[in-house]
């Protein structure tokens, strides 16, 4: 790699990515492996497909099965990560769920399920890694996956909007406290990407058309589309970037 591009390399780093079995998480895992990182994927189901993609690139992948709706899973995640690699350098808080429902009908159970994964786990998993990084003074990178609904209200997804708005706020709040420890906390706000998360939306012909009409790039995004931003924010090239949410949205927010 030319010297001026080596700042984008993840060679020798270890990254832990949540929600690694599919969609954007799988795309990020594969891209990190291609950029030289050892990858630990956390998921509630097997990450076999992700593992196969990484092994075919000659990379290293370790799977941790955990239910991220419960913060009691954190000690096990830390322990398994530590037994695989001496240090995790990059944390990507990608796992997330969405529940579509009129605001008037949202149940407390559904509200909690979205907030627990999308917001509470993001905070406490970040806290767990940051404590280690503060203790060993070697810094680290946290990349949170935000959303267009970190900026906008959305339609029939109030718990999701609340959680993703919180993700952007937390990204700033944690950066303010941890930048001095060389911990970069940033976020990526994907636009409308073709994954399981948007399956229902894409099956609704009218909503799908409305969305597509509004995307200046004229197409839904793919997991590959966010990999450049994910590598950049995890790399030395982003050393002085703190608390920023980078939209990868085909121009959606520019409209
Ligand atoms: P996805 O294919 O549904 O991926 C979500 C991931 O989170 C899956 O790996 C899922 O595992 C995992 N997950 C959900 N609940 C979990 C739990 N309790 N424990 C462990 N893992 C759990 O959708 P995606 O689009 O790739 O979503 C990734 C992130 O991007 C999410 O935070 C989402 O909100 C965000 N995002 C997506 C879009 C978009 O347009 N697609 C836009 C903005 C933001 P399972 O497969 O087992 O459910």
C-alpha cells in the first residue's frame, strides 16, 4: 500500500461488530477483514455466511453468539473477545431493530425492545470497551450506526426514531468525554439501504416509490456503500474526528 494510503489500513487491529450475521454488519465485517483487521462478530444467530466471506478473503473471523437485548450479555462478550484476541481496538455498534406501528398503538413492550438494543446496549457496550481503553491508555474507535431518523421524525416508527436520535446524541456526548483518551466516537447514518431492516418498507409499493423518488442517487443503498465510511472512521486517517455522524445516504439529507 502506498505510504499515504497506509493510514486507512486496519492491519494488526481487531474489530468487534454487533449484528454481524447479515446486512450492514456483514458488509462492515467483510470490509474490515479486507482492510487487514481480525474480526469478531456478535450476533444472536450463526454468522456462518459472514465467516465464509471472510475466510475466502484469507481473513480471521471469530463468532460470539449473544442476545443484545439484554445488557447482562456484556461480560460474556468481553470475556470471549479477550480470549480470542488480547485487545479489541474497534467497536461497531451496528445491531438494531425497527418496529413499525402507529404512535397511538405502540406497546411498552415493543418500545422497550427497540430502546434496549438500539440505545441502551449501544451505551453500555461502549462504556465496557471504553473502560478498558482508558485503563490501558491505548485509545480505541467506536462507530455507532445511526439513521436518517437521527435527523428526521420518520413515519410510524417512533421508538426507532427516539433510539436513533439518541445514538447521534450519545455519539457527541461520549466523544466529549473520551476524545482526551484517544477514543474516537463517531457514527454513520445510513440512508435507505436494501437489507432485512427495510424489507417491509420495500414491499410496500407506494412507500418504496416515494422513498426512491426522493433519493438523489436514484437507488437504494447496499451494505457495500457504507464500507468506505466504516473503514475510514476505524482507521488512523480519522484520528482527529470526534463526535461526528457521517451520512451515507445517496444525498437524502441534501434534499
Ligand atoms: P438487518 O439486516 O435487520 O440487521 C440487523 C442486525 O442486528 C442483524 O444482524 C440482527 O440479527 C441484529 N440483531 C437484532 N436484534 C438483535 C439481538 N437482540 N441480539 C443480537 N443481534 C441482534 O438490518 P441492517 O439494515 O443491516 O441494520 C443494521 C443497522 O443499521 C441497524 O442498527 C439499523 O437500525 C441500521 N440502519 C439501517 C438502515 C437501512 O436502511 N437498512 C438505515 C439506517 C440505519 P438477526 O439477523 O438475528 O435479527
